[in-house]
């Protein structure tokens, strides 16, 4: 892992919601007041299922601590949320704020010229509270806190859950009716796809129109192939000139993804959007769906009678290496050090972290818990995800530190297979790999 990068979280399709609620039993002298109550300002992005769970927790918080009121504000996702984050944390106008894949991409000694991410700038300038001595931190798995909430040996973030990004949903009835089983190696996966096609069944649907879902299968390939299965080694090597975007392993990643795109994905996948893709799978138009584990509730809602599972895309011929998911940490909470109500922020995080309240949240979010012994009552998590969590690995986009001013073929910590034909201009993986390497070299600090 990136040395003391320590952090990540873990995305999906986000939707708008705005709410206000409040509460608490101890007051912060500097907190703004609504009448006789102290206000706790929480900032988050729009994501309906999670927003509703937090609103429920806020209501319970207010009932228990009637002297606080929670002002829970959501904005649009992505750039809109980032702008809101920056504006409010620097203006000291927020107490608790969420981050997505938060504490990641911290520059290392071997990444000259790399951009310092927002979260690190905020910590370094004293805007984020140190949570190391807060008792509620002990409610979380120590390994998850180390990986996703720690910077310079201090805890600054609360990682609320993990998601798998490298799996394939599969239709169990289609598999059973055709005598098919979950593949454990790349060659078994190829045979499965060929067998499905021979029976007139489309193997895979993916939401190519949104582009980013194409990165999900690639994450599995990168994690198991780059650096011989050690992505960190490969990433450090590309900065040092010891590996390259057009080396043998990087080209293997692109070639395997091109094989899937050319031969096994549903016709017209580049025109299918993310909101629609689950319905193709749920109605039997494809035997598998390339998507993150967070979308299981969407799949279930699209067809409540559907029997489906989820397995890691097997990237190599080593079954043991393939038998784990690649993913990230998702929603992570920070408390503002200089916000209007730091005491209230810590009290809210303490309340959120109580196992009962945390369980409410993690069940609604569909996350893999970062607290131990949480009963999610989810067959999907228990039976489809848990067996593959022993060697949970972080995705390339979480580990890769990009150069500033990188070209479009490597933007957003991705390798962008949408540029491969037929949807893009490059007919071979080698052509795309060479362009990527040129862009990497061109972005080197002068």
C-alpha cells in the first residue's frame, strides 16, 4: 500500500436530497443557535438510500439529545460536492463532512510534482480534527482505521464501509439451467462466455455510456496482473521509470478487457447508461452484469424474483490469486477542527458509531461493515461477498497517484478502455498503451 497513504473509501450513482434535523445534550459555547438549540452542520452528497438512513439517525439523535439540532445538507455529487466541501471547510461553516474514497493519493517521496489532495491540505492547515483519542474509534476494525482513516500516525477519519468493485453479478437460474459454474480462472471465464454465446445467451452487460463502469472489470485485471499481483510495486515503478503503461503487464490488462468488449459484452453497450444496465441483467437479457456490489439493491428491485450471485472476475490462471475482491472504502466522515460546533460534531459521530445506529446506516448503504460483529441480515453480503473478503485489495484508482496535467487517456486514475475500437479510435491494445505512456512522459515535471 502507499506508504502511510492510509486511507480510502469507498461510489455509485448518486441522487439529490436535502434535509434538516437536530439535537444533543451538551453545548459548545461557540456553536450557532436556533432558538435555544445548538446547531450541528453536516455536509454530504445526494444519495437517496444513504440520505434517508442519516435522516433517521439524525431524528433519533435529536430525540436523545434535545439541545442540539442537526442541519443536514446535501448537494449534487462529484464536482458540485467538491466545490461545496472546499467552500465550507475553508469558511469554517461545517462541523461534519463526508468524503468519497477520501484519504487517498497522498504524494510520496517517489512522486515528485504530484498534487497534494484536498484532505491532506485541510489536515496540514489544521482544519480537520484529530480523532485518535475518541473512544468511538475503537468501535471500528483497527485494520480499516489504519488503512482508511490514518495520516501521519493519527486518526482523522471514520471509514463507514467498503464496497467491492471488481465483481460480476450472475443469474443463478441461467447458470443452473445450462450446467454452468462460477469460473475460478481466466480460461474458465473465457469458456463460460463461449458456452453462453453458443446457447444464444449474451454473456455480459455493462453501462458503457457512463464510461466509468468500464473501469470496474479493469480494476480486477490490474490488481491481479500489474506487478505480478502487486499493484503498489507497479505504480511505484511507473513513477521511477521501472515499469510503463506499454509494458507487457499493462498491455495484458488492456488486451483482456478488449477481449471482453469485443466478444462478450451486449451489443451497443456503449449506449447503455448506468441507471438502465441493471434492468438488462434483471430481465435476463444478459447472464452477467459488470458492476459494484453497492448496486445489489437496484438489481433486486428491478426483479424481486431474480436469484443472483456475485463473484470476482478471475483475471489470471491462478485461482487462489483470483479469489478476492478489489474495491475501496466508501463514505468517510471528518469532523471540522474549526467548525462552529466541534463538540457537537464529536457527539454526533459518537452516536453514529454506536452499533445499533451504525447497523441502520450500513444496511441501508449496502456496505461491507467496518465494524466487527455487525449483523447486516443480508444474504448478499453474507453469502456472496464475505467468502471473497479474506484478501480484500484496494482498486487501482485508489492507489494510483497521477501526475498533474495528465492526458485524457490516463485521467482520473484510469486507463480508459472506451478509447479502444469499436467505440474508440485505437484498434489494438498496444496503440492505446503507447499513447498512454507518451501522455505519462509528457506530464513529467520539468
